[in-house]
């Protein structure tokens, strides 16, 4: 059996795990990353993606250059279902090649001393009794798995699950370590299907465009090529079928297809705790992707930046047990996590709006307004002051009275807004002391309408 020892073990070499590994190695820790797939395969299923320009400054990552950088977009557009209204969104982002981005982050990690081990499939955690402030407690002290038919064992002071939404390690933990272990439900997964087209002609739509009512988009790709995409809470076959319906309704059959790409993202509330004894969870493994877009690269890196800072301090001061790692929970859930919780509470009501409802909101510049989406991308939330709320309610009520907006939709939106407010307020009170977490968790589950699983 192959045996490896390190300070930090990261399971998964995607953006969140690789960024965390890089930062922890820069702090002088010995870090190993275990990836089940060949490293060069990462990102090839999607290939082209968007990343906020501001993220490179915020997380101290050099901006991409060609060929990783495909375009810099400073403005995109959102279309009403009847295409009578086009809202502009002024927000800069890079159109990038995902495999090359992953390879660049890996190179930064290697330069800092990270050991990347590909084709290493993790099958189980190693849990042992360790001393914690004079008492013996169980902690995760490593992982076991296999590579090329050979068993391996890696031991460390901290283990991080960054394996994506399947939670390769999280779902194998016993239920008494304070972490939710249930696998993601298929109903909480979105399929994303992308069609790369070329030679679409001079009359084709330009730039990056979203059609929210359809969960579809027309975006720039390499050169003058385009990507027609669709995200749906369905399997690939159903999503491709809806993709074809969307394309034919709006664009016909432009140019010719040069490639198809597909992937899946989690679409559900985040875990309520991302900390265990000797253990952290980041990125899609913790369901930390943006509710309003499904994007998880920037939001996962944001969580990893917090986790790395907290974990470095914990490891340099002693063992990374729950108390030392808990500030990661507090900072994350009182920040990005609280905002995402509110968004997830509101989105089901928005998803049930009819095309007629959405057309009305576009015409009235309510909810589907360009400046609102600029704010969402910048702050991850919409600040709803009394004047803005009053105008929204007046517009919606007027729509109901004139027959332009459905009364049941209004009731759903108002109920969702109230729920979102309660959830955000609760997350902003995330407990500083782990001992207070069970009571906080019970209230959170009540607000989500869930029961605690045992």
C-alpha cells in the first residue's frame, strides 16, 4: 500500500480545491491534492465559461491571457420572452477556456509546493480518536482509496472535501461528526447543455444574451462563434429537447454545430455547516454556487479564501478541530451564505412566473431590471429599501387589477420575499460558539420547511 503524509489533504482538483491548496501551500504548509480524474480532463466537459473580472483582483489571481482568455465582455443583455424589451447589464467578465484556467491554477499550486496526484479515487475517510484540550474526540485524520489497482492511504492534520456536488468524502462520513452526509437528490441538480456554432452570419445576435424565462442564453465563444445554452432541472435528454425548442423559437437553425458540451451543477441550499473535526468542505461539495446563475467558480473560490485563512491559523496554533475551524462557518454564512440563502428562498416563486408575467415585469422595469442584475453580480443581493419595495408592490398589484399579472404569482412572490427575509436574518445570526449550533440548525431547518435527518 502506498502511504503519503501531509499537513493538508484536499480531495478534488477543481477551482475551489486547487485555489485553497495553493493558498495554504503559500503559507508554508505541506499540501497534497487527490483527483479522481486525469488533471488534463478537468473542465473539458464545459470548455468555455465566464468569470467576473473583479474576482481576479479580489482573490489575487493574475488576469487570463490568450489562449485561456477568449474575450472580455463589459456588457450583456437580458431579453423579455416576447423580445420587446432588452435590458443591458453593465458588468465586466472574461469569456475563458476552462481547462486552461484549471491548468494555470494547478501551476500556481505546484510552484508553491502542492503535490497533485491524479487518478487517485478516494473511497473512505480515516477516523481516529485524537486528543483535543485534554479530551479524546474522533477526528478525520486521512483518507483511503485506490490508483491503478493499488491501494493508497494519505494522512494529514486537515482533510478538505472539494470533490464537487457528489461529495465524495462528505457522504462517507458517519452522522455524528456534525456534517450533513446525505447525497444530493437528483431533483436538486441542474443540467447545462451547450451547443457551439460557427458561421452564424452577419445578421445573427451579437454579444452575450440571456433569456431568463427559458433558462437559455446566446453567448460569444471563440472568435465570432457562439454558444447557445440551456440550463434545466432535468436530465440531459430533456434539457437538450428544451434547448432545441428554445433555439428554434428564437434563432431557427443558424450556422453549423461544431461541438456539444454538457455538465451538471447543484441547485439547492448550502450545507448548514461546512466544518467537522479535522475537516472542511468547500465549493460545489458544500453547494456554494450562485443561486441566480448556477455559477460556482467565483463563489467557490470566495469560500475557499475564507477557509484557507482560517485553516492556516488553526494549523499553526495547534490541531484543526471544530472550535478552531468554526470561524470559517461564521464568516461564510454571515456573508455570502446569508445572501445565497435569501436568493434560494425567492427563486422558486420567480421560476413559476408565466411568460406573460415576466413580459409585464420587463415592461415595468421591476425585478428583471439591468441595474438589479448588476447589483446581484456585484454584491450577491438586491438592497430593497422601503421606496423600492413600495413601488414593486404597487406595480404588481396594478398588474393584477388590470389582468397583466397573475394574482397567484403575486401571492407567491410576497410569501417568498418574507421567507427570504427571515432566512437572511437567521443566517446573519450564525452562532459564534459551536455549542449553540444545534438550536440554530433546528430553526434553520424549520425556516426551510425541512426536518432534521438522523
